[in-house]
């Protein structure tokens, strides 16, 4: 597994095996996020989805989650 300089925890850590999303955002996550911080986001995302009753298939909700993810992971 490759290592990344993670923009959330600021450490050099084990990265993800592959981009978690099949788009440009997924590529940024892959390049800038360690596997541990990604797991943290997965938990956080579930909380947000429950709290706001979000549907990831809804475009507006999906955009909201993308924005939250960029902030959470501190992506460039
Ligand atoms: Zn990290």
C-alpha cells in the first residue's frame, strides 16, 4: 500500500488502495487522504446522513456531502 502525506492529520500515513469515488474529487481524496482519516469521514458521513436525513442519490444532498467531505478532509 502506498503512503500519502495526509491533509487532515498532517502525517505521512498508509493511503487508500484506490480512489473512493470515480471522479475528480475521488482522485483528490486518494492523493491527499490517509486510510485512517478516510474511515473517520465514513463514520462522520453516516452521522450527517442520519442527522439531516440525506439521500446520497439526491443531487443536492450529494453536493452537500461533497462540500462537507472537502472541509472534513481539508482537501486542496
Ligand atoms: Zn490522515
